[in-house]
């Protein structure tokens, strides 16, 4: 990718980056109950990695 990123493209990339982050830790007990230990990444909406899947941005 170019060194200079157009602001609109940079904004789109930032949005995609936010979607791939783990869900907050406090959503785990809220969803599954107090005793259940589940990784917060399990209920993240979009799972994407920079190596596996490329964006058409």
C-alpha cells in the first residue's frame, strides 16, 4: 500500500480494524453468566486477519 493514504481510505481501514478487535471483557458474564469462562474473541462480529483475508478497500 502507498505511504500516503487518502483520508477516506484510511477511515475505511480504521473501521475494518475496529470490527476485528475482541469484544470487551465485561460482555462475557453478561452473555453467558458469571461462572462461564469464554474468550471474548468468540463473540466478535467480524473475524478477519491481515494474512488470511484481504480487504477490497
